[in-house]
C-alpha cells in the first residue's frame, strides 16, 4: 500500500493541493469546538475530574485534527489519521456509555462492544463500499445511538433527549455524506462539509449527555450518603 498516494473521493476536491477542499477542511473546526464547549460547560459546574469524559472529548478533538489533515493533504496516511480516531471514539464511547447510562459492569460492556464489532463486520462484508458512497460503515453507530437513546428514554433518563437529538442530527449528517458525489453537478462544492458541521452538533449533544450524567450520578451519590 502506497501511504503517500493521492486520494480524491469528495466533490469539492478537483485537484491535488492543500486548499482544494477549503470548506471540507475548515468545517472540521466543528469537532474541536464541540469538544471545547462540552468541557467548558462541564468545568463551569465545578464537578470533579471525569477521566473517561476527558478521554472522549480529547478523541473528539483528535477527530477534527485527523479529518482536517485528510481534507488538506489527501493521502492514504492522512486518511488513516482521519478514520482511526473515529473508530477509537465510537468503540470507547460505547464501552463507557454502557456503564454510565445503564450501570453495566466492565465485562458486560466489553461484550457489548464485541457484539457491536461483530454486527459492524457482517454489515461491512454484506454492503459494498460503493453503496451509500462509503457511508455504510456508519449505520451501526447510528443504530447504536438510536438504541441507547430509546433505552434511556424507557428508563426515564434525564438526558435521553440529548441522545435522541444527536441521533436525528446524525441521520441528517449521514444523508449529506452519502449524497456528496451525486450532488456535484448541482452543487460543485458538494455536501460533505455539512457532514462535518452536523456531526459536530451531534457529538456536542452526546458529550453533554455523557458529562452531565457524571455530575448527576455524583450528586445522587452525595445525597444518598447524606441520607
């Protein structure tokens, strides 16, 4: 595999060069902004340090940096810098969210992640890359987000609305990612930049739900201790 090979798979890119995808590159700031806003809001509540939350928000910021590299450099190594942080975040979030939102232990959470990996692998084999413009790999994360939001709603979790809003926004962003190349003729800049922008919104909602749940649990534990 040639790691420096040039890759052109987006409507906005028309030639090699760092600034051939200005919108696709610039809108990766949405990920960094989402991570910063989540952490800033959390810090204002004066809550104790949340190690897993810090890890997840760092990964969100890293997604923005990696994707920014890919949409400027446009090579195979830059593509790896894009997709690897995304994959790590998806599986890390699932592992930690199963514990925080549903009170599952680590062994069950690991089993949940392995089950998710199995479903993702089956779908990857069954669905050719050309279908949905390579967006098929994001169907399992979307399904997991909907399932978690619905399960949280059934349990009357106070932040289930955050997760369901995130799922709705992610569905819209997935649509824009899918139609990017098909929209070239009518919209030369493409629609991939909307994938970044809306994903930033979705990750902001997910991050708020995760960090606020930590504050909620700490307060409940404190009140229980006082009682």
